[in-house]
């Protein structure tokens, strides 16, 4: 059971058309956009289809128009999540705005979860009957039914029309279809424009998220560079120079690299000088120690001679002459 899935999961690569087809077939609706489900009522009924009887459908409002009514639906959905111990976070503030990308991502997660629970099928589930207990559920069911009946009447109308006017001349009968064929073309063009607008909205939302992500990263780097412990380091100064550079300054990267290299050369020369000073001091210490050792050895040898002479005198050696 997928409660928390990563952003790189295959569920988040399901297309908008596939999501819409899944919603409409599961709940017998006629949604044309994913963001039309932003009220939260569709999500509640999808959970009811996955777990029959778990959702109190009498509390769900399919006629929710204001954000307050939508939030009430999401509260019902959150209660169901808590009962089922689902840890998925619901970003209500973004979903009620009707933003296409946020609603698409959450609906992609819903599809993945429902498929993992029901095995891509909802047997013996009557969505229209369950929707009758909801506020505005009957109206939604009625609205979802007319498009199919309307299509049936449009296809049967040309056939019944000639039967009523069987005695009419052929030219008058043949002029009818061209006048009616204009409407489908206009509807097709409108739907194509709507699809393009939706795709542009999705692209814009994706770009805004990417922009906010990288801006937050740059802000973190700026705060780190401003800390007093490391603000004076050459690398930090170079990074700060790049952050605050203008757009027209194209050579800022080369200048920053030169700053780091120059500081590195100065540090290297300082280290060499310090090494020389240390070696000279060590040499001087070794020379001084050598002189001290020589002096100590000479003093020690003279003392040994005196002690040797005194020993010979005290022993009354026959070699001593008075």
C-alpha cells in the first residue's frame, strides 16, 4: 500500500488525460480539467470507492464553491486518512486555489493509492447512488448525464429530420448538415485552446516551483557566507562576489578564481618563509647545543685529571717523588 511515495515515482508521470479518464470512469463524472476537483469532494468519493463505507458521504459537499466549504471537505478527507493511518500530507491551502499542477500531483497520488488498494478496479460500487447522500450530489449526477444524451440526440436528429420532411426537395435537405457541422469545429478549436492554456499553466507552475527551490538554495548559501567565522576566507569572498554580481558582468567567475589562486599563492609563500625561519632556528639551536656539549666535555676532562692526581697522591704511590 503506497501512502508515501517519492517525487520520482512512476505515479507522478501519469498524464492529465489518463487521470481524467480514471476519475470519470470510476465516479461516472464528466470532468474536463483536473483542477475542477479542487473542492475535495471528488477525493472523498474516490476514497469511498477504495474503502466502501469508510467515508461519511452525508458530510461531503459537491456544491462547495467557497474556500470555507472546500476546507470542510478536506477535513472529512483528513479524518479518513487518520482512520486508515495514512501519513500523506494534504496541502489544502494550495489545492483550494485550483492550481493545475498542485491538483494534478495530488490526484496522481490518489490514483496510485486507489490502484494499490483496489487493484485498478471498483467492483459493485455505484458512485451515483453513493453521491445522492451528498449535498449537491444529485445535481452533479444530472450534469454528468446530459452530455451523453445530447450526443445521442445530435446523432439521431439528422436521421429523424428527413423522415418528418419526406416530401421536401433534396437541396433543402442537404443544406442542413453544413450549418450543423460548424459547431463541432468551433467546439474543437475551443477545447484545443483550453488544452493549450492548461498546459501553459502547468508549465508556469512547474517553473515557479523550480525558481522558488533554487532561490531558497541561494539564500541559504548567502546566510552561510555572512557568518563571521568564515566570512574572511578567500573562497567565501569569491562566492559572495559571484552572488552579488550584476547580469552584465560575464567575467566574474574568472575574477573569483583569480582571487582564490592569488590568496593561495600568498599563503604558500608565507608557509615557505615560516618553514625557512623554523629550519634556521632549529640549526641555531643545534649549534648552540653542540657548543655546550663541547664545553661540558672539556670541563669534565679537567676535573677528571685533578681527581686522578689526588687519587695517586693519597695512595702513596712509589712513583711520587717529594
